[in-house]
C-alpha cells in the first residue's frame, strides 16, 4: 500500500518536474483521481498529502489543489536576500548615508584599548550601558521599560525564539494573528509549539477571539504585531489596544509584542496598556544594519530570568562586539538621523506603490516598507508569484503568512525596501501589467 501511493506521488512529481504540470495548474479532485487510477479515495488523499509535504502543490479550501510556483521556502524567502533579479521578498532598508554614519562606532569599538572589553562574552543582560541605551530606544509616550528588565539576543528572530521558548513549553499553544510573520511559524515548529490562529478585522486581532481560544485550551502566550502589521499593514487604535491589554490581564496571558518596525511610527505600544503582561521585542536589523544586528527584549517583572535562561540554552545571546558597537550607536545621534532618513524613504516607496498599483486593492500604511496586495478575481497568489519570477521579480504569496494550511488569501506581500526607487517603479509597473492581462492571458513562458 505504501509503495503504491508513493509511486503515484512520484509520478505526479515527475510531471511537475518535467513541466507537463506547470505552476498554477489545477490537479483533478481526489475523487476523480481515485476513479482514474482505480484506487481507494483514502489512497488518493495520501498521494495529495505527500505532494503537499514535498512542497509541490498547495490546497485551497473549496477551490482544489494547485501546482506551486516553487517549493515551500516561505521561511527562507523572508530571511535570505536574493542574489539576482528584483527582490520584493526581503525587507532590510538601507539609506545612502548610513554606512558612513555607522562606521565611526565600529572604528571606536575596534580601537586597541576597547577591543578586549568588546570581545568578552556579553550574556543575555549585556552591560548596564547597553541596557540603559536600549531602554531609551524602546521607550514610547506613556511607557518606558525598566533597564534591568532589558535583555539582548543576536537578532530580532533570536529574541523572538528565546521568548517563545521561555513562555511556551513543547506542546504548548501560542495564539497568533491568522495571517502572521512567517518566521514565527518556523520557530514554533522547531520548538514543538502549536500555533492557534486568531481572527483579525480592520483594527487588528479580535479580542473575543483570544478569549475564545483560551477557553478552548489555555494559551501559553500570544504573539501580536499591533502597529504596521506585517503583512497586513494594520495598526490598532488606542481603544483596541486597551481592550486587548485588559483582556490579557484578566486571562493572565502574556503577549509578545513585535515592534521591529517601530522605528517607522510613533504609535504607543500595547505594553503601555498592560505593562505586566507584555514582552516587547525590537531589533537593530531594519532600524540600522542587517549585518550587525542586536535583538532587544523588554521583559515585565518576573519573566526576565525565564527568558534569559532560554536565550542561554538556545545559544541566542548577542555577540559582545555587536553589542558594544550597538551601544555606541544608541548613545549617539546616529539612530535618530538614520530613522528620519528611513521614514522619508518608506514614504517615497509607498508613493511609488500608489502610483503603479493604486487602482487595485492594496492594504498598507504610508509609513511602512511593505504592502499587501489582494488580487483581483480569477488570480491566485501562487500563479502571480510564478509569473513574476519568470520576469526576475521575487514576491511572497499569501500562503507564506497564513497560519492555517489551505486557508491562504489570494494576496501577495510586496517588500519595498531592497531595490533602488527607479527599479522598484519599473518592477511594480511590470506586476501591474501582468495582472492587467489576466491569468488566462499571461503565459508563464
């Protein structure tokens, strides 16, 4: 039986590999495939499930099973820069002046009298100077972290991994927005944590959904992006933040607030509404430099030791040299200068989006470095990804962000930070032209 269903899966995989079945093609229904092959319906289901595991097809509830544009590399797509073509998958904004601005702190840290201290192990708590500087950076109107509760990781992703590991044991349940940052899906899978999708509306996560999920089975924590949500572009109102924070306090559930894009806005944090139940995560990768990043965690009282222990156990602590350089950056006016430059740059890129895609259903915040494109009727995200790739443009399908398999929205996320503005403009014009032709008139070859 096993050999039989695997042989059938291998046959379909060979057709996909040879191009006989192409990206976007719809497979027969499982019932039709079973009749065609003279096999049991349960065997047909195993064939299709095997193809999904190999990343060759994607199932869409109520619509069928389709050949994917590529393998399931949603985690890699959001972490590894492209080596060719136009990269609209990865967001690591850089401005022309930032290299010169950042170099002074690197030179100072590398001076002979400073090298010994910068190469010493830092540990999750870093140094008093680093904690004070980071606390000042993360602070927002109405809220500032206690410096002694600030911890450091090697990157924002490591800060998130360490915090999830501290709050959710293997087998635990982590509530997340139903469309979320793909890396949290990969982290949860590696830690053995189950993700619980929470519905969102135009204001962000629905508070009642958190309560309902917690009643069904206790949540270990929730992971939220209250402002400039990636990819949806949503920002919670003050009332929604207050409702969510109050509910978390009543339930005794901790929220992990991702504020990696916080440098682009002045919105108050969720932590301002619920200090004792919110862990704030920030990073320097997008704010300053991806190649010398430091992740920062502002922990409420009582959780710092647990998170610190998880960072040590996972090997996620920040390198001493990176932390030393980061501290010098934070103590200077470099951060403010680069932040202002990137805010202007993000606004310029959003203007390019509206000029080229303004007639389509685009969800984005004019302050952000990404937008969410809900595709016109008849288009599937996977097909547009394939069409764009053949023209040298890398974009991310909605399936990469969907927590529930088979419930992917017909949308794509466009990361705007990487290409120069003229290249971005040309790429968006090309994408608009592809969609304008329609899925039936836009050949893959």
